C-alpha cells in the first residue's frame, strides 16, 4: 500500500487522541516537523521528542509498517522544502482551474510568490553584507517600527537578540522611540522598518538617529520615503498585495536571510546563546509538554 506524508499526517491527526501519551508526543512532532522527521535518524528524532526510540518503532507498527525505516521513508522521499523549486507549479494551475474560490486562492498565492521572489531578487548580497556588518559591529542595535510593521520588528528583535545581545526593540512600553535613543551614539545602530503609508514616528526616529551619528539600516518598499531621511543601507522589498494592506511576506523573507547572516557571524557564541534561551524557556515551562505517564513498578 502506498503512503504519502500527507496521508500519514492526516491519519496521525485523526488518531492522535486515541494514542498513548508518549505516542501522542511523537505523532505531534511528526505532524509539526515532517521534514526533520524524514531527515533525522531514529535516535535524534526520539531525543527531540523526549521519548525512547522504541516509541517510534511501536508507532510505526501501529500505522501498519513493518519497521521504523519503512515509516520514515515517505517523509524522506518528499522533502518538499528542499526541492520546491523543482516541483513546478502544477498545483497552482490545478487551483486556478477550480471553482471561483479556488481561483481566487490561486491569485493570492501567485501574488505572494511574486512578492517573495521580487524581494529576494532585490536583496543584493553586497547590500545585505553591508547591513550585516553595521548590525554586528554596533554596540547596541535599536530595532523600531510601528503599527502593522511592528510585527516584523518584534520577530526580528526576538530572534536577532540571540545572535546579537545588543538588540533592543523600541519604543519600550508606550513611549516614543526617540525616548530610547537619547543616550545612543555613533557606536550604535538603528534598524528601522516602514512601508507606505510611512510612519511619522519611524521617520522622526531616523532623523534623530542621524543627528546622533548612528548608523541607520532601513527596510522599506521605497528608497525615498521622506526629506531628511538618509539611511546608510536600504533593504528594498516588495509589498504589493491584493487586499487593502501591504503584503509582508517579502519583507519577512529578507529578514530571515539577514537573520541567517547574523547567526553565521555570531558563530559558536550565538549558538550557545540560543541553547541558553531554550533551556531557560524549558525550565520555566514556556512550552507545553504532555504529562509523563506514571512509572509502573516492576515486581
């Protein structure tokens, strides 16, 4: 019988509530991380889940496979993320040929693909390297944005502070970003995000940062957003959307690339910092974990 990852994941979703607790944890991991499950050896997967290798073997048997390797094989053969560019767009053409809702979904999906592709094409390596150098060499890197763009700034700061401990998200609390830049100087950097219609607060922050001789990196949909704004580096992105607000998928793709460079520049210190953050979160119960089954005394 042929099994595809999609079929197996659907089966796991439908059966998960009937599984023993440790198998539930394994099933949830496979549903959430099918690519990693396809790549990792059984011991690595078991360690990530927090169960024994035997739990994965028993789950494979329960789903009708004669071994763990047979269970993992469909996931290993369909590592979609790594070969998406070679799969073509038949899925999109099939969607376009469907009913009106499917055709509309195809239009939205195509737009997002275009936005991401254009933003990544605009991300010139020399420009990205210059931005990376400014961020890495700064004593403190202040990250600022407002309204919808704040979500991008929040994520970039949340992940970026593990690569560079000098990252600070501003404004803090309910004040102005300028309040947090009063003590900044030429050893610091401002990373600003704003797209049309451009934020007055962000523009004022960049003007203030320039007076403080700070280095400025701007991520925006235009190289000219207002008089008196003169960033050292501009990361241009596409924000074209088929609804009434800007699409942030392209901006997020560029930020992800920038984060990759920051972690690469951070080296082992950044990796150690990630481990410490992760340990602290696990120790304080930040992540939900299924209850451990009671121990059964051996007679």
